[in-house]
C-alpha cells in the first residue's frame, strides 16, 4: 500500500532517521525512495550526535545521503514550497510546542497530492500514559498565539505525571526536571499528548486529507495524509 507514492520519489524527513522507515521497520520506505533530505533543529542532538548541515543525511545503506537542513520543524523558510513528493515524521511532532504550525510548514513543502507519513507515540503505551490527551482547542490557541519552542506551559503537568519508571534514560526526578528546564537545548519534552482522534483533527485542520490511520505495535499511532 502506498509503495508507488515513494518509489523513486523525492522526500524530506523531519527529525530523522527513524527505524520505522528502514527495511525492517513497520513502514519501510527508505529502500524505495529516490532521495531523502532531513531537517533537525540542531546539528547536534541527543538522538543522533553530530549531523552538520549539508550533504550528510544517511538513512539507508543502499541510498545516497540526502541533504541535512538545520532548522525548526515549524520554520523551514530556507526550503522551497511544493518541492517534495512526501514528508516523513516519526515521533517528532510531540516535541514541538506548535504542532499546527509545523504541519502547515510541512504541507507548504509538499507538492499537490504529496503524502505526509506521521507517527506519534500512543500515550497508553509510553511514559505519557498518566497525562491527559491535550485538548484540540489548546493546540489551536498555541497556533494562533504563535507559541515558540521555548514554551514551558506544560512543565508542571509533565513533572507531576511523567512516568519515570517507564523512562529510565531520563534519570531520577532531579535530573529529569533539569533536562526539562533546558528543553530549548535538548528538545526532549513531549509538549503535547495525542490520541488518534486528536492526531486526525490536527492533520485535517492543517488542510490534509486523511488516507489511513492505524495503531501499530509496540507504541505507534500511524497516520498517512495527503495534501
Ligand atoms: C524522539 S526523536 C525521534 C527520532 C526518530 N525520528 C525516531 O522515530 O526514532 C525526535 C527527533 O526530532 C528532532 N526534533 C525535536 N524537536 C525538533 C524541532 N523543533 N525541529 C526539528 N527537529 C526536532 C530531534 O532532534 C530528534 O531527531
């Protein structure tokens, strides 16, 4: 399903690379694509180490490296509109303070008819399971208020309800709080918590047409939508 939308086509990932898109992943598009660029907020992240801007985005051993852009997911203004056949994003959207702005930016990059593949954490199965699903109205308010990545509105909720027992990498409560306070540097925070209904509302609000949605083990919400 959807194979033709990726075979030989040009795409961009935001916050890649991602195991889910690899040969053995749940949505194995890397081996199919013609080319794939990537955007990350920094040239050095806790997930991937140093990946400087330029031609060094390595995502599949059988494919040429793509171009690495260093930019916010919500502001990729250095990139042309209507340039890509598809956008990939796995477990990234929960890390931005302004998901609607990000989705609108990704839609701008897509050609008419281009596909968005979006994966989000299924809260029930992650360290967010005690947090409430973020109200859709809150995300619209964030968009209208042009909320930026230094936003820490959700910090009290996160410090109270984040399940550290399910997040050993976060360390103890003090280390976790310190990391959260430095979120603008590390971007580890899950600003918002999604379920499938909220994810679908968001992509539709951003003007995409939903093509498929599925919960996939071990902890993914998967959505495919079209510009
Ligand atoms: C949880 S990791 C997911 C990594 C990978 N996509 C996966 O599924 O395993 C989040 C990724 O999004 C990137 N990221 C977080 N906030 C970002 C932002 N505002 N703009 C661009 N990239 C961001 C992080 O640096 C990291 O690469």
